[in-house]
């Protein structure tokens, strides 16, 4: 996989942080346990990173092919 440019890298990390913080916050609100919240945030963050990385890499590749 090619490295992402700065535009897509920013999008990737903002999406991962927002989703992980949101899920962690909801878990904290429900169970009031920091470890549960951190684990849920980390777990969903890893999954989101993988899927968004692949998706944005494909989008960047299509954009580069279109501009050639």
C-alpha cells in the first residue's frame, strides 16, 4: 500500500480519534469504568484505522490515476 498524502492522513486520524473518543465516552457513561472505555476506544480505533486506511488508499489511487 502506498503511503497516504497529508490530506488523507489528516482525514484518517481525525476519523479514528472522533470515533474512538465517542465509543470510549459512551462506554464510560454506561459502565463508569476507565479500562472498559479505553479498551473499547482502542479496539474500535484499530478497526476504524484499518478500514479507513484501505478505503482512503484506494480513493487516493483513483484520484492519482484520474490526474494522469
